[in-house]
C-alpha cells in the first residue's frame, strides 16, 4: 500500500512540475524589460482566475461523478450553464433599463450564485436514491430545464437590439481576458470557506464511491451528505461560471484522465490530480486562444470540442466493454 502511495505521489510530483512549466511559459512568453510590468500585470489576474476555476471545476465534477456513480456526467446536466446564460441575457435585456443596479458586476456575480444554488436545491429531491432510474430522471429533468432556459434566452436574444446583443455576447462565453479583480478576491474568499468545510471529509467520498447501499451499511447518513455536497457543487460551479463563464465541461475531460492516470479510489489524490490537470489544460487553451487564434474564438469552444471527442471515446470504450 505504501509503495502504491509513493508511486501516486511520484506521478503527482511530475504533474506539478509540468504545471509549473506551463505557468512559467504563460507568464514569461514574449516578456522583456520594456513590457515586463504591463504583461505580468495583465497575466497575473488571468492565472489566478485559471487556478480558481481549475479548483472549482475539478472538485465539483469529481464529487458529482461520485454521488451519481457515473463518469460521463458533469454538474452542467443540472442546467447550471443554461441558467447562467439565461440570467445574463435577462439582466441585460430586461432589468438593466429598469433596475440599473443589477448591471453592476458584483450584484450580477452574487445573483448568479444565488440562482444556481437555488436551481440545484430544487433538484435535490431527485437524489433521494442512487439507482439508475433516479440518475436518469435527474439527467432528463436537467436537460429539460436547460432546454427551457435556452429557449427563453434565445427568444430574448432574437428580439434584442443587435448592438446590445454584441455587447451581451462577450459575457456568454468563457473568457479570462476581462476578469474583475474585486470579483476574483470575493470568489477566492467564498472558495476558501467551502474548502474549509469539506477539506477533512474526503474519506466520506471514498465511501460514497462504493455506492448507495454500501455507504448506508457502513454508517453514512447518505441523504444528509448528499444534500450537503449538492450545495457545495452548486457553489463551486456558480463562482467559477459567474467569474469567467461556463467551462464546466472541462471537468469531464480532466477528472477522467486523472482516474486513468491514478488508479485509486482516494479522492484526495484524484482531486489534486484533477486540479493540476485543469490548470495545465486551461493555460494551454488560453495560450492557443491568444497566440494561435488571436482571440478570435473563446476558450470554451476549444474545451467543448476536445471534451466532446473525449466523451465519445469514453462511450465507445464502455460500449465495447458491455
């Protein structure tokens, strides 16, 4: 067992080294004495935004896959991304003319968090069990909710003034180019509070990964833990999405890669590996957006493309096994 843990820690050390190399390249690429202060000042907030969203996406996706006992699901199936797009559209289309304070970045940030936590809480009753039927029901309800919110968003966008729509578009896609420093600080404070409450409870997730019946037999208060983790998931997803936009799909890619690289049930190792992989992928994606595509596409587009291919790969593998 100790040998296995040492092997895992050795792999994590290599991942950390790769991450540090990517961070160094991201910060120093194209930097010289004349532009050092400007470029570093521009890239530091992006880096901290990448780290925050990497932590939020990895931890929330890992927990969600554990409680649903499915490696092909992400928290986005609960309609959280669609809720974000709907809120941004509704605030811009309806409320910013009549209630201008709702257009304030900090107000929108907290409003998004509250709305996402609310929609997750509304779906909690669907998780009273861990049967395939319950999971399928949750996925269907999430898809229907997301489709409904998307249709409302599209309706408002169609009748919106074209110039206003162009302004709105910048907030509908994931981007690290316009991170608000004050929101970043607030997001880290919220993240710190959430991590403080769950940091010592990774053993519960190890037991939950055994399944609903086994968890109850081993003495866990399954429903209470489930409700708590669903709230945690909604908060983590909401602060990341409200800060940089919807990129939850990345968790599907990185968490599954972490599970393949580290053949362990220990969530402490899987969460760390997922966080590091998220940071590496996000930095690589941001470099592609800036240096290759010249900011002509969003990082979310790259994530959805790569994640979609990886999801198809997982489904094809599971079909062969079946």
